[in-house]
């Protein structure tokens, strides 16, 4: 089969399309003929050895895909050959065939095509787990979404609205703020402005926001925390801003606020695979009923995988990128 392969993690330039053996599913696994692969910020980190877990080499990128089940390993039930599915392997999606754990596989809702299936699950599962389960978001509360034009930020906006919250989007350019408003945010703020915290305070009539949805970190972190309302929750989802920030502990005390870590990878693969499966099924129901509709940002053909990987680290990108591996 054809696959994108990196022989080392030095740089994206080390990755090439190669002919490799087709993988075989082991116990509790299925093999999927890949049609589309989603591309996220974590992919650029994994490919260059900058993620918290370094993958073994040779490494095939891609942690989210959609396609058709081609083979089933032992100890798998509820799935069948020929079924249209999405899955979240830890690498391997940039290939004609990929193996994934059966508990990471989700049958595609009837109204979802392969592109949307590849772009949807990680970001929306993360946002759903973060806002509903970790923040206990209630209808009528307010959410500040940082990095609101990226794939995870857009998912955060959609899930917050689904749960009945109002959303203020923080993004760095007019185009990004427009995209966030189109995704469902009520207001948008430019967090590159030195007084953006004051602007946010005015937007909330001095009260602040109930929840901060933060995949950015960096210089925006403390300002966002300071704009929490009493009893607010600041969700830490990642550090696309580059640096890992520190926070004066007295701020949490003064606001009665919580700093909440969100690691959907460990939640889904280690601590609660069954809970993650149930969460994905609930999301599928929302899609089938038309309450959620993800958006594709940029599409790349398989041979342009280098551009696709580079785009995952490009903070100017709007929306989710997808790699087309094969035709349906």
C-alpha cells in the first residue's frame, strides 16, 4: 500500500510517500480502507518529535480518519466489514489502510460524508468532553473561546451553543473573527490588542465569563483567567500559542475559580474508553438530528501531504484541514 512515512522526526522534509506492507489488525482492532484523514495541530508536533509522547520511527502521520472497514481482528463485536466509519488511531491515517482500536471506531452518521467524518471526531469529542464533563457547562452561561477560528476553537463554539451557552470568540484577524461569528459566536474580540481584557470586561458588563475554553495558552492565558466570573472554570486544552504559561495562585482564590486540565487522549484510551464511546455516540445523534454541522477549512490531495502537515502548524489557517487519501 502507499503511505506517508517519516524515517526520523527531525523535520517534515523527512517524510515521503512509500510502498509499505498493509497492516494486519490484532485482537480488539479493525483495519480500515482510508478515504480521508483529518489534520490537527498535534500532527505537526508528533511528526517532528515535539509532542509529549514521541512516536517510534518509521512513523506514518495522522490521528483521525474516515473510511470503510476492510478487516476485523479477534475480540471485536458490533462492527462489520464494509461499514462506513471514523476512527482515531495514534498515527497511521496518512495511508491507504490503517489499523485502529475498535473502541476508537465510530459508525458514520447517515448524513456525514468521509471528509466530515475525518474532520469531526477529535475536535468535537474534545470540546464536548471539556465543556460538558469537565466544566459542567449549563445553559445560560457564557464561554470565551480562544483560538476561535481553528478546528478545535470552531468545535468549542458549536458545542457551547449546543449546550445552551453564549459565546465570545477571541481571534487575531478580522477574517478569523468573521469565521467565529459564522460558527455561532455572539461577539468577537481581538486578543492581540493590549486592552483586549478591558474590551472583554465591557462585553460582559463587568461580570466576566463563566468558562474559558483555551487551546492557546501563551500570553493570553492570564488575561483570560482574570476575566472569569466568580466560580468560573478555565479549561486548559493545549498550547498552540507556543509557551506554557504560569498563573499567580491567588487569582484562583480571589475568583473562587478552577483551572481544569482536559486530556481527551488519556480519557479515551486509558481511563474511560467506554465513556468516550458513549460520548461519540451522543455526538453522532446530534449530527443525525441536524444540531451539529462541522465545517471543512482546506482540502489537500494525497500527494500534497507536505502542505497539509505544514498547514497544521499554521496559525493563520481557518477551520479544519483534510487530506484526501482515496476516492470513495
